[in-house]
């Protein structure tokens, strides 16, 4: 039987009385992350049986809108890069990056 390794990523979410996130922390020992504070997290998990993506999107109530816009832009850029690595489809990845440039321009993120 081959040796396998286990890795864990943990999110801790502190909620207010209405179950709205007030504080997010995450730990990923293999990445050297220990109880780091975050303002937002987007997690997608592929359910291959149902052939659908399951998502968890959380952000703290004090996450500034301008930071959320930057967070979304950077997430979209990284998704286009991951798409190319995962599929080898450079043409579509470049199209996605064009959209990211448009997104940044419309939100006036580029200086």
C-alpha cells in the first residue's frame, strides 16, 4: 500500500448574533500559515457526482467595498491563470484576462 500524506486547511469564522461573519482566520500548516486574519474567503468545491460547483463565499462586515473590488479582480486574474494551467487552453485564458482588464478599467482599479 503506498504511503499517503494528509494536509489540512482550516477556516475559523467568528459570527455575530445574526450569524454574520465578524472575524475570519485561516491556518494551513504546510504553507506556513497559522491563524492568519482575513477579511474574505471564496471557496469552490467540485462535486463530480452532481457535476456542479459548491461554493462558500464569506466576508466580514468590516470588509471595505474598495478592497472587495480588488479581491474580486485578483481572484478573476488567478482563475484565468489556473484555467490555462488546468486545461492548456491559452486562447480562452487570454480572453478571460482581457475581461479582467476590462473589469479593472470599469472599476478604475488600474492606476
